[in-house]
C-alpha cells in the first residue's frame, strides 16, 4: 500500500524540503513519485515556512493549518462485514477527541 510506505514512520521531511525514505519501499515511492523534484522540494519548503510563521505569529491560523477537522468520522457507527481489530475503534481520532485525549494539532 503506497500511502503506508509514505507514513511518518517511514519518511523524514527536512526543513530544506527534502523527503528521505527510511525504508527501501518508502525510498522507492519517493523516487517513483518524484517527491524530491525541485518543484516538490520548493513547495514543501514554502509550507514548512508558512506553518512555522503561523505557529509564531498567528495561533488561529496555525490551528487551522495543523488542527484536526471538527467532523472526524465516528468509526463505532460503521458496520463493516468484519473487523479483525475492534479494539482499534477506541484509539481512533474521533474517540480520542471525545475523551479529550486528542492533541490540538497534528504536529508540534
């Protein structure tokens, strides 16, 4: 699954905008998708700067950029044909938010 290869456990993004794979699969995906093209690096560097400036000077904008959405899905209301990990529902972001355990932002 490509998106799993590019999860935070498998990649590092540096302030200069470079993305580095920490696993062979992540490294391969970065190359195949051209995620370190000059345009991608520049775009990433720009957004890193925007988020830093918002954190330092505009808390509301920072929350808007890095916060969780208000409409997190309630996985407990879904009825999939099978669920091999029902205990995972208790750790979903919706449930963490309901219990007041979800951080206010994704990072930082």
